[in-house]
């Protein structure tokens, strides 16, 4: 991994958004075009899902690979070689544990949780929409 100066790192971190990220907006537009309506950043549920389809109790999270630890074993090894490695390993480990806890809480409240990785949304938006459509179909078919 590249070594950044403190000023470069500060600038990078300042530019990381928590709402209306590129991946969220991509998925939102694609779902809207298909007629799927949702609420954004729904504060009334654990984890404040990025998108919520209230009618079908579906919570959707758009997770970035770095902060949510995709390929965690590999990423952890890379982080352990970097500056401030203890901070980043602990932070991402906590994020991963929190994601699991949020998934469990939502499940026990009767919600279906869908999590997409950012690269999947960027490269395969149509497939992500298809997953949402199929989830809605399954809920409709098996709700009776």
C-alpha cells in the first residue's frame, strides 16, 4: 500500500462520504427506473440502512470494500504492514462485527437484509437490481 503524508491522508478521509455515495446513487437510480421505491438512510432501523423498501421490509446496504473488510484475510495482511496498522485492523474488525450484529437485529425484527459490495454495484448494477427484484418476488410469493 502507498504511504501518504498526514496531509494527504487527512484530505482523503475528509472526502469520504457516508450518504449519497457513488455506489448508493448508482443503485438508487437503477431501482427507481424499475419502479422500485425506497427510503434513503432510514434512521428508524439498526445500522441506518442505505436503502429501505418499507412495503417488503427489505434493508439494503451498499458497503465499500475497504471499510467493511472485503477479502478480510488478505486486506488484514496488507494493513498490518502499514502505518497505524493497529488502528485500521481494529476499526475494520469492529465494522465487520457491527455489520453482523446489525444483520442479526434486522433479521429478528423480520427484515430481509441485502448487502452489496461497491464494485459489484459499479460493475454489475443490473444484477444487483435483479437480486432486489427476486427478493421482492420471494417475499410476495411466500408471505401467505
